[in-house]
């Protein structure tokens, strides 16, 4: 009986350990030149937004890179775009062409598009989340960038992309061509030059459920042998 229990424990460990390794999903706009628009008026309590502009509904999202095997690692997204609103500005400074603003929690980030290879063939909300406090918008001259940490508990993905728990997430590659007034405390406007949202995920495969059923069967067989 002790030998049987040892074998069961070993099988359980062998299957669970690989499933706990973090993998990634990255929504990305590659070689983006001026799609979508930034809008922000500095002031405590104000929010920054990214939406329609430059002939598009938002910042370009053209690919879903991943390490979980979807579309062999690269799903092409058609009609894809990102929109967002930050939480309220909590602090900031500007002067001499340099600026940096920090925002509180809240706001939303949404990614829309179609992924025909996954049978998502109409415009769909692929991803949605809110921000934790500490999101920053900073830059110098005519270039700005947004660094935001996602609230992992708020993440929602289209079911066609799989089921996961989340280890980390950030919207850490949004860069802009900004107006010169942004560096002098004035209104910030501009087009988005690059956009990406990266998630570190832990897959929750259905194989764990199947293994549970198999484990039950193995336990039953062991008991039958002991009774015999």
C-alpha cells in the first residue's frame, strides 16, 4: 500500500509542475506610425485618454504573440485597436520641455479586433482591464511614453484565447509623438507611434481535470488489488 501511494504522489508532482510555469500573451502593434490619438490636459484629478484619431479608432494592435501555442505563437489581428483612460492625475511636473505625470488607480484599457484563425470573425472585445495606481506618462521634447501596471484581478479575455491565472501584466510600450505644449504644462496631444500590452500568465489546462479523474481510477484499482 505504501508503494502505491508513493507512485500516485510522484505522478501528481510530474504533471502539476510544468503547468505552473509562467508564459506570455502580448498584444502588439508593429511598426505603428501615427495611428490613434492621445488627449491629456494636465491637472490634479484629470485623466489621460487614447482614442480615435489619425484615421483610426485607437492605437494599432496587429498581432497577438504568445508562448501557449495559439496560431503557432503569432495570431494576426485584423481591424485591431487599443483605447484607454487612466485613473485621475495625482501629481506631475513640466518645464524646459520635460514632463512627468502620475495617475491613481482606475480607468480602463480595452483591445478590440478580429482573429479569424481563432474563429473570431467580427469586431470583438479581446481584452479588458483597469490600472493600479502609479501609472506614469512622461517624456521630453516631442516624444512621450506611458507606463501602466494592470490590475490583475480586473483582466478579462475573450474565451477563445484560453483560460489563465495572471502572474503580472503591464501596458509598458506605448510611445507618442506629442505636442510641444506638453513640455511646458499645456495640453498634450499627439499620435501613437508604438503600442503593446504584455501579460504573464499561468495556463489552467483542462488536462488537470482529466488527470484528477485518472487519479481517481488509479486509486480505485489499487484498492481492488489490496482487497484481492
